[in-house]
């Protein structure tokens, strides 16, 4: 899967995927063969962190 490079667009894309298709960030990463740590680091660099209880980045 090709993910958006821009962190703000990535944030929106991931949260949409989590809302519509996946019960957790881990499930999203596993299903799409993407590196969770790399995505988390990129989103943290612009102030977003994954909140498991809400299943979204904030």
C-alpha cells in the first residue's frame, strides 16, 4: 500500500481507514503490510499520537 507522504494528509487518511475499516491501528498496519513505528513517528513529528480507546490519532 502506498501511503501519503505529507503527515497531515497521512493523518486524515489513517483516521478515515481506522473509522471505516479497522478496529485498531495494529490491524490496519498488519493488513496493509506497513510499518507501525514509522507511521507513528511521522505523525508524532506533527503532534499526533494514537489513542487506542478512541481508535484514532489525535
